[in-house]
C-alpha cells in the first residue's frame, strides 16, 4: 500500500486544529490521537512549520520544487564532466586488460569501446602536472582558510614543487580562490636612538613572552601564555588556562628547560605576572636576565607580538572552543603546525624547525 504523505498546507491546517485543541485544555497526547500522528511527528511539524501560513507553505513548496530542478541540472552537469573524462577512463581500462589478460591492444580497445588512435595518442605530461598542482593548491587553500597565495607558494616550494609565484597566482585566480581579508597593518615606530635593543644572535639566546586572551562558548575567559625563541621564531609553548600567575609562568619555563637549554635573556613587558618577585628571583637563581620593555612600548617586543597577530588571525578568530581541554588540544596542534609546517616570510620561506636544524648543521 502506498504510504500517505502530508503536504505542507495539510500540515499547517492540522497544526491550527492542534492549537485550538490545546487551547481547550487537551493534552498533547490527546491532540496527537485526534490528528492520527505520533508525538514525534507532531513536534517535528511544530519545529518545521510552526507559525507559518498557507501562502508561506505554498511558497515553500515552490522553492522545494525549484531546488529539486536545480539539483537535477547540477547532476546533469556533473554527468557531462564525467562523460568528458570517459576517454581517459577507457584508456586506463585498456591498459588493465592488456596487463591482466595479455590481450592485444586491438581486442582490448574493442572491448572497452576505445578508439585505437585515441589510445595511442600520448597524454601530455604538462596537463597531468597542471592537474596535480591545481588539486594541491585547492587542498592547501581549503585546509588553511587564512593563507593567501604567497604562503601557498612557499609551502609548495618546501614540498618540492618546481613552480614560480606567477604560475601559482594564475592558478589561484582561475580557481576563483578567495583572497583573505587584509589585516590592519600597524605602523612601525622607529627607535629614538636612546638605547640599543637586545638582538638574539643564536637559538635560545632570547625568549620573548607575552599573554593573549580569548573565551570559551560559555563566555569564560581563556588566557594564553606564548613563549617564542627570537632567533628561530619557534613557538616553544602555548599555555592555556583560565588564569596564569607568576608561579604558572615559572612552571611553564621550567618544563621547557627539560627540552631546551636555559635562555640567556627573557624579554617581557611590565605585566604584574612578569614583575612579580617570584619570577625575578627565579631569573636571578637560573642565570637568565629579565629584559623588560618600557611601559606602553609593545613594538619593542616585536617577535612575540608578530606571533600573537598570526595566532589571532589564523587560529583564535576561526576556532570556537567548547571547553578548556579543547582549547589546550587545538592550541598544541597549531603550535606544532606553526613550527614544522607553516612557511615564515621573515625566514625566507623556511619553517622555524628548518632554521634551527640548519643552524645546528652549520
């Protein structure tokens, strides 16, 4: 027996009848029994069509029909694309028949419906390479939504692709890939010459430390402690917590000392966590100097500020954290990707890990 289906207009009329019965004091179970539907169906109707009028339901039905027609057109377009690729599939089928059954090319072409001249025509190597390059560029753009063509070009060069930036730009435009929204560039403030800034001369010479803030879905605050090696630009740690005191900063640094040598200097601002006596005493006992930047001068701590802007743009602005644990896991994944995968423009397209390895080799 053919299943009975209600159209949207019938559903809206039944919902109006249900509303009248509910106003008369009947329960939802009685209403469902009167409408001859289950409670689940009633609630689903209420969710989909509650508050709609008959004219709106008619318009919805027209939109559904139009959507069905567009889906059919899209399916036909995809079929046309598949038909255009059919000779290539037949080409591979002929090769398989020849290898597996030791058949002649004439017989394999006849079985696969392939023209022998088409089978013998060599496939241009440039077309295959172009297709692979386009596919890889789309994968990188889809995975890293805040990357532009320049970062994609640097990543391709790291992976060994023999391609220049003009070719990547041409493919980027043909694929219709969206350019990320430009960030507001901060004006560089020249030094007044009154004092010379300390510059890192080797890995773990200067560690830069700073805080960033975000929040979880419930509105509670997240505090990120970022530690960056100024020479290699490597992010050594991203500590995530609801709060972070001076003792937490010391614990994070001591955890890093189990993997890396102690830094000669720590560059920080004048936040209460950094000027606390506990951190100053730790620096004195460990032999690391505390380099404090002047108040209101974030440009004198440029490396961690640059990292903070990348972290905000490529991670914090595109992620929604459901819990503190999720924020910790995602932050660690982003840190590893930043150190080992993402090309750095200030490092001539290399990753921080590559810079550190090349320095050790030299």
